[in-house]
């Protein structure tokens, strides 16, 4: 059984705006982050390889093998460096699909948080379109800090692509402007 079938069965998964999916070429998918369920949820939209960042503390024991199988790239949230962001840019230049959670961590309450400038840097350096996605209900299905899955309806809304080409954003201030615009688009979904 695929993740999609499991999500539809367990959570009554609904996908709105599927017609907005960017299916050709590289794409940076930007979604709000509510739960550990989010990466496979988003990956299921595309039905192909996708890469995403995961905090390096998850890469221990079985998690080390599992997260590598899921194309996760470790990131140190305590001492972030440029290596993981450069890896994302490189993957996008190679035509891959990459998932980023602009807030940088799962929401405690389900409310949208503030975007970090890292996503802006990726967009500025990779020059690819951004696919905004809004997730609702995943926090009810598997809240932060819980190890127990609950049955709750999950809805994903896919927004129209955001194209930043032709705009010159540089430095932390410019990257933050990109990040803020992406979060505004996610919030509007």
C-alpha cells in the first residue's frame, strides 16, 4: 500500500489545487510544517523522488538508514551551516524536486510561523519556481511531541507557482523578503 492510499484510508486525505502542481523540471516545494507526516504527504503529491531537510538528531540508529532512504538531508538546527542549503541548490540545478519547510520546524499549535531566510537563499541561488502547499489537519493526526497517530482529516492545498525570476534579491534582507512572500502565499491558501 502506498503512502497515498494509507493517507486516504486513515485520514480521508483531500488534495485541493492539484492542477497547480509543477510536474516538469526542478521545483522547490514550500509547505507549512505540522507533523512528521508532512514529508511523505508532500512526496505523495509528486509520485517521484523528492529531497528534504531533516534535523540531524533524527539520523541515529534505524533513523539513520530510514531517513537516507527517504532522501532526507541532515541539518544541524543548533548550528546551521551552508552545506545543507548548498546541497539543496545543487539538487535543484540537477533538475530534482526539493521540499523545504520555510518555518524551519514543526508548529506547536498548527498556526503558521515566521519563515527563515534560508529558503530565500535557496530560491535566489537556484532560480527555480516555488510550489506553495498548505497542510491542514496533520497536527491533529500526529502532533509535535506525540508518538501516537490519531484519526483526523488531512487536507493539502496546492497553490499556483511563484516565479521569482527577473528579481534581484541579495543578502539576508533580500532572502527574508523571498521567505516572507512564500509564507504569505502559503497563508493565502
